[in-house]
């Protein structure tokens, strides 16, 4: 299976650590019924400069006293040579039991990558794990995790000192898409999602560029601080800006120029994350919607969600780009938009140009958005989130 095109720095560090661990494995003469497995970010071959090296020692059966002693010595030596590791020693059965109980364990094991030892044991483990996985349940659990993470970070990518991994619009939002894609069997790269029709080729390229920028922010943060630091603290912002080659202007410090680029990136990530999660939802639960209720010739209601009657509506009626938000304000029964509406909205956002803004109909619609009795702030935020405002 093709691996993602990870950043050369991250992939190179992963391969360097692989080679060291293989040498140690051979030196300790570990038995044929065991495998050394990379999991988590290390399993993805995305090993950041100060991140933990997550390892699984996969065993055919429970370790006897001799194997326990050799594993303890090997793990101690790994620490002694300077690698910060997070490790577990488990049989296949123990792995499957833990994964069945804990979605975090399941997520880590989904990214498992064979390093050395018994390949047959690892292949069997992967097959058993895939049989245990319920993609729909996994999708729901990861969405809930994201909602809780967003709440911890005040629901905004625009924090003055954002966390480039955990904040909305950070790397975790992109990793979430990757985990769900793996669980669904859609592949491990953005292009795989495009081949399944979940995003366009252009969006796949954009996602790779956004991912690369955030990866480089995190790499430079780790190098700058000498530790696993993911927060863009004020103390680091000016130095990071210089590392990225940003210069001060007459009116802005270099750090302000850099942070504006970060916020633009985070906003695009949250937009694409929202659209992809909606698209995944339709893939996992395709038949859960009842018949549509017509609102007008452009829109309908499908189980409390606003739905375009066809995905070409914004091309034919560009004013509908604003009308849909007005309907959300006016009709309290509407709780959001369907996946295909979001897709059409995202692709139609480029129709908003100078001519669109000068059109009297569109100006009147925008004013009506501001004059409603409810939902004004919420819909303006939604318009910003979806690239319309």
C-alpha cells in the first residue's frame, strides 16, 4: 500500500530511527515469534524532531522471564541512547482487546508499520484489526473527539498563541481525515480521496500544501525550543517569522506577517475538514435521510438540514450563495447544511467577485442577512468558515 508523501525531514528521521532499532533488535537476539512495530506518528513516518518514538513490541504469545529481561534491557538501552519512546509489549489478542475498548488505541494501531521481526505475525495482526474495525463507529468517535478538542481550544483557529497541532485548523484536523480515510479503506494520501470523489484534484493539492506549511511550523518550533513545543507563543513568533523568511513592512512586524499566513492556513484547514467530514458522513450513512421537503426552486430540507436541489444551483443562481444563509436565519428548524450543499458552496465561493458584490440584488440580500431577528452572528461566522464572507 502506498504511503503518504511525508515531508523528507520527517520521513528521513523515521528511517534513521528504524535502522538504529533494527540493529538493537538483532543485538538482543529477540525470538522469531515477535515483531517490532512503529505506531502513531512514527508509524506514519512523520517523526518530528522532539516527538516520542511510539513502539509496539508485538508477541505471538505472552513473554517468559527470559524474553521479559531482554526486552527490559533493550528498552533501557533505547532510552540511554537518547530516544524518547512510548512503548507497549502486547500479544495480538491483547492489542485487539485494547483496540476494541479504546478508540485512541485503535487509532494508533491503524497507523502500525512493520519495522523488523516476524512479518507473518504482523500481517495477521493487521488483518485481524481490520476485521475488528467498524468504520462508521470509528467515524462517530473521532468526530466526538474533535468536538471536545475544539471546545478545549475555544472553538477558534484565531487564538493569539495557537497550538499548531491541537487547535482548530492545526495538524490534528488533517490527521483526523487521514485516520478516517484509513478506517474506511479510502487510502492514505490526499490523492486517494480525490480518486474516491470526496475532494477535487485541486483540493488535494491544496491540502498537501497546507499540511506541509503546518509541518514546517512544528518542525521549526521543535528546533527553536529544543523540546516538544507545539504552541506558537509570543516569544517564538518573531523568531519563527525570520526562519520562514518573512520581513517586517512599514506597518507590520515580521511576526504579524507570519501569523496572518498561519491564520489563513488554519482557516482553510477547518473549511476543508468540515466539508470532508460531511462527505465521509454520507459515505458511512448513505440511507439515513428521509424524503426531502421543498423550500423553493433552489433549496429543500432534508432532516433539519438545508439541501440544494441540485449541485449546479450556485452556478445558475449566484445570489443563492447568500440566500442559503438567509434561510438558515429565517427557518429555526434548519440546523445546518447537507454535505452536497457544503461541497457546492465551497466550489461556488469563487463566484463572489467585484461584479457579484456590486449587484443590487446581492447587496440587498446581504443587508437582509444583517436585519434578521435571530442567527445573525452565527451565520456570519458560518459564512466566514465556509469562505463566503
